[in-house]
C-alpha cells in the first residue's frame, strides 16, 4: 500500500472507537482528513447521528462542515470523550512531535480536554528518539520573535522561522508565528526541553506532546498494530 492507503487503514481502525453520542476532538492534517471522511461515511450509513466534533483548526472546521459533521466548542462541552489526530513522530513511550501542519496549540488544547487521545499514523512516523526526523515546532508571539533564535541555539537546536510561499511568516490560527527547531542528534531529554521552552516569555506552546497519547494506531505493510501506553510509562 502507498502512504495514503496506510493512513486510511489506520484511520479506519481508530474510527471504530467512535460511538454515537460522543463528543470528538477532530485533528488536523492528512491523516486526520481520512478520519473526517470516514466519520462522514458512517453518518451517511445512518450511524453516529448524535456525535459532535471539536475541530483543531479552521481547515478541519471547514472540511467537517463540508462533510456534514456537526460541530461544537470546548466552551459548550469542555470534556470530550475521545480525540483522534495524527503525529509527525512517535517514540517508544508514545511521546509525540506534532504541529508540522501548524495547528499544534489548538491540537494540544483539544487533546488535553479528551478522556482518550488516540493517534493514527503509518510506520514511517515511528522513531527511537524524538527529533530524529522532524523538527519541534515552537509557537511564539510575533512580538520580538527573533530573540528566541539564540535561546533555541543554546538548547542545541537549529531554529528556522516557518514561512509561507513568498517568504512571509506562517501565521497560526491563533495569530502566532512558528519556529521549527531541528535537533541534529535528536532530543535527549524531551521533558526538560519542554519545561525550558514553556518557561520562556513569548513562547506560547510547543509541538512536544508528552505522556498524553493513550494509544497509537500504526498502519504498516503487514497490517495494523495498536501500540498502548505501558502502565509504568
């Protein structure tokens, strides 16, 4: 199977967890797009008539409305039954890097509001150490964003402001800039890195999702594997 077929296969397994009446966090990105399409297909078959979704980006919101998935907000429903999203990297402890799609802040808020947070991905996202392949997105306020560059370099990273086509800064749905921080040798202590970044004035959040995913549905050429967090993780 190609990459898109693998993503859809993982999404199919995760969507089986959705029951009618649930409040669902709807992720952002190419894998999450398959989740929305599968939810819509189930609704067309007469299933999931009473679900409500909370989107993690305006892009997801637009697609959900186009597919006829009813939406709500965390203001109205602050606790969700389940959130399903993709990931850019997954380590053996199910810690994640997310946010290459630019929605990391809203994704983390929605994930934190969910009783269960399930990731869907293909096997290419599995790494032994976070940062092996993907940068850590760091969401910052636009004011004086340049001051974070030397700070990130001191932490061992190679920061780069995310830009749109044409060279203008990418702006998140929350109105912030994103600095993608590459770690050539991976991240030795993601917990320490998260703490240092979150204590920095002007840093809104990071793409490190630590100790939050309950399980990861992985599609591989030989089938679907469900990785669950160990009790002592």
